[in-house]
């Protein structure tokens, strides 16, 4: 499967600390979405290729499945959510940042067990590892605005809690 583009983490960006199964799932989903955005390959082909990569067994495969297949199946709807908060059409974004934003928007929409701030932070961390120099800042800003649309009660409660003076 050498003709499929594979996004590799730069050696300097690798962290010595252990990553959680969900973080690994996000990273593998990012690689799959990158392949899908760049090559247009079928989801099943990408899925099979990603599962052959080193350390795939260490990821949360159920979360990987949800992210990869959910983002591909709902790409148009997720892009519509993101379009309200990006400064250009999503197809003009870097494929890395676009894929990270799809993952973040998917988690904000469907993974309500993950607090919105965690979903944003995880997207930012993955963007730091794989994206351009300041791509993580862009991801943070877009997802923060999208979270207010997708989880208004949770965001409002968190902002109200931060606004309270310490007793």
C-alpha cells in the first residue's frame, strides 16, 4: 500500500511520555483522514492500511473506528459546522488542520462523554504533533467557537464557573 500517503510524526515532536489509547486513536484517525483528504481513497482501504501500522494495537480501536468512519461519513455536516468559524473554505485548509478539525468537531458532536475542553485540548495536542507551526492555535480558536454552537449549555456553565470570583 505504498501509494497511499502516510502522515508521519516528525522525530523531534515525539513525546517520551506514554500516550493514552484514545490519543493514539486520534493520531491514527488523523493519519487516515489525511489519506482520505489527499488521495480520496475508500474508507475501508484506509482503515485496513492504518491497522497494519506499528503500535495500532495500543490504540482504542473502537474510538478510532468512530472517528475515522464517522468523520468520513459526516464530513459534509462537520464541514458545515466548521465553515461558520473558519476564514476560508475547509477544502483550502491544510489537510492536517482540516483532519484535526473534523476529529474535534466529531467529538464535540457525538462524544458527549468527553468534556468539550478535553476534546479541544486533545485536538490541539494532535495538531501540535502533526500540524504546521501555528496550526494548533488555529485549531484551538475554531473549535472553541464551534463548541459554543455544539455544546452551548456545557460551554456556558464552564464560562460562568470561571467568571465567579474566588470565595
